[in-house]
C-alpha cells in the first residue's frame, strides 16, 4: 500500500466522518428546530387561551357592571315613583276638608285622650289652619285646650306635664305607619312584572 493510497483512505474516512457529523448535526438542528417550533406553538396556544380567558373575563365583568347599573337605575326609578306617590298622598291628605277632616281629627283626638289620665291637663297642638276645628272638638274633653301650632298635615300632638306623656296622632304619623306597613305591597302592585 502506498502512502498515497493510505492518505486517500484517510481522506475518504475523514470525508465519511465529516458526512456523518454533518448528517448528525442536521438531525440535531432539525430536532432543535422542531422542538423550538413545538414550544412556539405551545406558547402561542397558551397565549391565545390566556387572551381568550381575559377577554371572556372582561366581557363578564362589563356585563355584570352593566347589569348592576341597570338594576340601580331601576331601583332609583322605583324609589322616585314611590316618593312621588307618597308626596301625592300627603298632598291629598293635606287637602282634606269639611266633614272628612273633622271626622278624622275627632277620631285622632279620641285615640289621644285614651293615653292620658282622666283628670290630666292636656295641651293639644295642631295645624294652624285647624285651630278652630281642634278647639271645637276639644270642648267635650275637660282639661284639654288648644295650645298652638304644630307643623303637620293635620291631626294632633298632645302632651301633659303632669303625666309626662306626649302623643303624636298627626296625619303624618299615621301615614308614616301605614306607609311603612304597606310599602312592600304598594311596591309589588306598582311594579308587578
């Protein structure tokens, strides 16, 4: 074997080895690229899911917020309607006159008298416009006298120093009690779905 043949064999072996190394490197590069592409696809997929989740969450929050705002507006509107009804009732009560006003005031004075001792000295207050009416209705009650004006829709407030009792039987207080006791029913009737 000649030196040149040995050199050629070594060269051929080196070329074969280089081809093997190159093929090995290509396989590694392909594997690294495939892994990188898979990682990139997974990252992209994860990010897409995350963005979709964030969008859905934001949509849900905005929908919730809009629903809450709508509910608050409905409640405000209902409250406004109820306040309007209450004001209209107050206006109608304040406008009562004649026999109906006299009858109701008399009933409230009678209910008030039940709260005091028989011989008590009782000062009775009422709406300024009702002074004459209240004074006339108090005539049958010994020890009762009209004592002055009280800011109300009608009815009476009575007090006695001797028994330290104060009774508020105004139209306002009766309306407030009736309103509170029947607010749910009134609301249901006004806002039935």
